[in-house]
């Protein structure tokens, strides 16, 4: 039973629907009772009608009424438990997604996105199967098993002893073969999942596969994975077939044996024909119920494991939490302040990404961050957005420690354009409107014009309503970046973070977008991770980072004179001949 205790974690999701659960339990009880009364009805039918030749109509009407009750309450039970299964599964999926999407990026350093998706789909499907089918079937067959054993003992105590022995012979192979079938079923599902994962990986990288002319190799790999899935499924089918044959043989052998004993008792005048028929029916019902309970127990154990994984996911707390007492964010103040900030990613605790960073950025100032790869520029953005909290030091915005602010309120104050542009599988209109969902179409159009995106969007097959494809595959790199810039412009935040926002643009588009960014940056604080000269020269101040430390600050001209690192970067990356 301890292996099933994780299922108790589903109670909070079932509690709102406990009235329906009680009605389902009542329907289950009535249906089970009707099933257990059927052998009694057949007994009276045989003894009173076929043996004593009494009036037939009343007995058949009673049998028909009993069948009607069984049909109605079985249908009601099926509807209610199926509804509960679908509803609770939907609630669990929503709860897991709602919880996970609020977790900080730190959480995903140790948990793969695929693992979360697996729990959202596979694990919740197991939960749905249990609540909507297996649990109800298990309880039904448990009632039939217990009721059947009681009625067997009432009907004929002597024959009950024989039937219990024969039932043990039926249960043992069900348990042994059933465990093997369940193991093979899990293995088969794993192989199917492996094939799906392989297909997903190669299809997401189909251009790379084709560029390296590896279509034949990937086809062979996938065929091998499919063949392995087939072999595993075949082993499961073979074991299931053997189990079916053994169970049928043993069940019918047991029924024939008890029928033989009962027939001898009838011929000896020790029991009536109807009583023997009643006993045989109860034996069949009980044997079937025991087999079903054994089968369902495996599903319950699998669902318990799935529930345990889901509950463990829901129990995880995001490393970045809103404070117990939120402070309001002042509309004005002294801007951004980083005070002796040091930070190392939790997955690399021995490798600090920032060390003793102190930086003051005034409201409306434009600051460019430059430095070699791994200098800590992107990490600085992660801390400003409070995706992570620094281990040492603090960051303030308008005089308030960002750790005392609601993370969502802080992020609404900041707009960001990443170098790795994110485009959702939606229309151009909805992708831009993601920056401010309540924006009107005209405001979206204006933001697109400001980002030099309006013209190419208008040329798409359906204009702003054109579907851009998963991850924006229907657009060029420069077009995706301009969509992202339009999204940030539409948000209209007091602070803009630009992670090399013009890196994927051609010279003409870069000039247009640079002008747009200059207009967008007017009157707001802008921090730019820059590798290109045009972006750097216009900054009020340039901050040079190396190995997580600030090594120089100043204008372009000043840094060329006094910062060897900046001068080298300028020579290599900024094309100083301009």
C-alpha cells in the first residue's frame, strides 16, 4: 500500500469535485450490488420456472429490471469517473504549467525542458487513466471480489473451499505473467519515446542534416529505433497472448471442476440446480474480479510513480521569490545601481561570472557593454531582470533593492531584445503584440514602422496576419530581429536592454533599425551589449568587461587611448578603419 500513497497527492485536485466523486461512488455501489444480485435472480429463475414450472413472466420482468438498473448505473459511473479523470488531469496539467512557467532560469539549469514536457503529457495521461478508468474499475472489482466471496460462502461453504484453492491457481500466473507484461509495456513505451525523441531532434535540425547529406544515415538510425520498438512490442504481445491462454485454461478448468463437484451434489440431492448455477456464476464473477484487481494494481503503481513525479515538480520552489513585503517601484529616482555585485551560476559555483561589479547608470543614459566572450555581459542582463539573485552585493532601481520588488513589476519596467531572437508560432501581429497584449492594431503598426519591419510584413502573404512558423522559420534572421525590436518598442519600457540587437541585419536594415533604436532610446535608460562600431559610438558611456570585472569606462575615443583591451577589440571587431 505504501507504493500507492503518492496517489493521495491528487486529493487537492479532486476535492473541488467531491460531490461528483460521491455520486460516482454511489453509482459504483449500486452497479456492483446489481451485478451480485444477478446470480440470485438466475437461481430463482431455474428453480422456480424450469424445475417447479411456476409462472414465468414475473421472474423475467424482475431479471430485466435488474439488468436495467445495472445498465443505467454502470453508464452513470462511467460518465462521472471519465469526467473526473479528464477534469482532474486538465487541472493538474494547468497547475504544473502555471508553476513551471514562473520558475527562474536557475531552475532549468538542472532540469531539462523535455523532462517537464514528459511530465505534462505522459505522467498526466497516466493519472487520467487511473482516475478515469483504473481506479473505478479497481474499486468495482474489489467490491465484486469481496461480495462474490461472501455470496460463495453463503451459497455453499463446502464448494467455496474448493473454489478458493482453484482461484489461487488462477491468481499466481496472472501475477507472474502480468508483471512481465507490465514491464514489457513500459519498455515498449520507452522505445516509442526514444523513436519520437530521435525524430524530433533530427526534424528540428533538418537543414543541418541535409547540409551534411546525412539523410540516409538518419533514416537508418530511425529504422533501427522503430525495429527495436517493434521487437519490444512483439515480446509484449507474445507475453500477453500466453497470459490470456493460461488464464482462460485455468479459469475454465476451475469452473468445470467445481461444476463437476456441484453436479454430483445435485444428483445426490444435496443442492438444487438453481443453487449450483448461482454458485458457478459467483465463482466466475469472483475469479474475473480477482484477475481485474491484479491487473489494475499495476496501473495504480505506475500512476503512483507518475503522481509522485508531478507532486515533486509542484513542490519545487523557484530560487527567485517575491519578498514577503513588496515595496512599490518609484517612477523616478537615481536609476540603476550595482553595488559590489558578485555572481556565479549555480551549475558552476566555482567559476564566478561577475566579481565585485559596481556600476551606476543614470536615468536616460545609454551605456554600451563590451568585452570578449565570457566577460559577463549577458550575465549582467540576467541579474538586472532578476532571473538570478547575486550571491554578493545588491542591485537597486530608483533607490529600491530589486530583491524587494515583485519580479513581474520589475520586468514590466524593462524591455529586452536578445541576440537569439524568440519568435512564437503565431502571426506577425501577435508576435509584436506580445510586448503589450492590450495594444491596438495601430499601435502595433507604429512599432513595426519604428523597427523597420512594416514594409516586409506587408509583403507577407497575409500581411500582419501571416503565420511566421515555429521559431519564425519563415523569416530571415534580420526579419526575426526586427520583429523582436518592434515588440520591445511596443512595450515602451523605461529601461531597454539590447543584446546586440542589430547583429543579424544587413547594412541597410542596420542603419534603419539603428535609427529606430535611437528614437526608442530617447528619454529612457538603454544598456547595450555591443560588438559593432555603430552601436558603440553613439553611447554616452562604454563599459569594458573582462573575466567578470569592469576594467575600463569612458567614451570611444577615450578608451582607444587608455584601454589596451578595448583598442584590441576595436581593431578586431569594430572595423576601426571607419
